[in-house]
C-alpha cells in the first residue's frame, strides 16, 4: 500500500461521529442483514471492515460466532462473545484471515485506495468465501415534499456541494457503488450479483439527521465553498422538519464468491 494515505473526510469519533453511525445503522441494517442472512453460516470466520457502530458485526457474531471487526475509530463498537474488535487501518491489510465472509459497508467509496484494498480483501478470502460490499450512489436526490418553495433546490445544492465538490476532492467516489459488480467479476469472483435498496426519508428521521451530521462535520468547508451561514441554518431546519421528504442515496449491495 502507498505510504501517503488518503484522509478519511468524516470522523466516527465524538458525539457527532456517533450520531452519524446511529443514523447509518437505522437506515441500512435491514438491507445488510437481509443479504447477509442469505449467506452467513454458523462457524464461519468473518471480517467486518470499518464497522462504525458495530451493529452488523454484532449481528454476524450472533449468526456465525467468529467475527473480527476493524475500524480506525472502534470506540463505538459494542463487544460480545465471538466478536474481536481491532483498531486497524484496512489499507494495511485484512488482519486475522483467511475469512469465509468479508463485509464492507460505506467504507471503500471513501478511500482513494479502494481498488487495491478490494484486491487485498479478496486475497484474504478462503476458497469459497464471500465478499459483500455496500455503497451509496451519489446525488442528486429526488425531493418528494418541500417545506417551502426552494427548499428542495437548496437541499440538493448543499448535498451536491458536500458530495461532488468536497467529497470528490477528498478522494470519495460516488460512482464506485456502480463499479463494484464489474470489479468483482474482473477479480475472478463467481456468483457475482448486486442489489439496489431505495427508500425515502422524512425530516427528523435517521435520513434527515444523517444530512444534519454531514453538514455539521463539513460546515467550515461548505462556507469556504460559498454556501452562506443563512443557507446552512435553513438546511438544518429543513432536514429536521417532518414536512420535508426526499429519496435517500441508493444503497447498492454487491457480492461475489471466491472460486
Ligand atoms: C461511513 S462510516 C460506515 C460505518 C459502518 N460500516 C456503517 O455502514 O454503518 C465509515 C467507517 O469506516 C471507518 N474507516 C474509514 N477509513 C478506514 C480505514 N482506512 N480502515 C478502517 N476503517 C476505516 C470509519 O472510521 C467509519 O467508522
């Protein structure tokens, strides 16, 4: 792996990081456990990469009894029997393998080294082992109901700025979600398939609160990009207002099995 590593734009540390992880868990755990529930078997050795809150790692540990959960900030991961938690940068390799199942959710899109990390993860699978990667497709997001005329436009302007300007400049890829399927085929995996999960959110629920976390973490950069403090204040009100409704980022879950 290259010595000059990219920097993870957001942080899972602190209250803001914790709230972000709670929102992701509320939004995505049903999708993840639905897919993993069709694959994971008792006795399997598993790796959960960038576990965040660790809810999926805990679910996997209950199902399989043998999970390693790694994260740059593993402090929020609740430990339980069958789950080993490690503070670890996945760009330094997959510790504790080989694995029957590796699960990655909302991590590789953040890493400019994503293709190399994916290759290393596949190398760490046992023959017959599964890789499952879950990633967001980026904006624009369709607004279903505005609070006031113009709020939908403001919402997409700010989200677009977070993703397409600040995120992309930091090495995030919002097209990666749609590339993973082909990457898994190119890496020689079998039984490759992808599923899209789509849902709306309502201001104040996990989706709205997630956007609030994003702009709180990126506020300084958003102001530097020309978004005004008044626009950010309005954005905060909008995503917490139950009259505002919009589609969340599409969650693409791709999987494949090592021959
Ligand atoms: C967007 S959060 C997703 C958390 C969790 N997978 C989920 O979907 O709820 C990304 C997580 O990956 C972790 N992370 C980022 N870069 C990492 C790296 N290089 N190695 C290990 N973990 C990393 C972050 O600390 C954070 O907890």
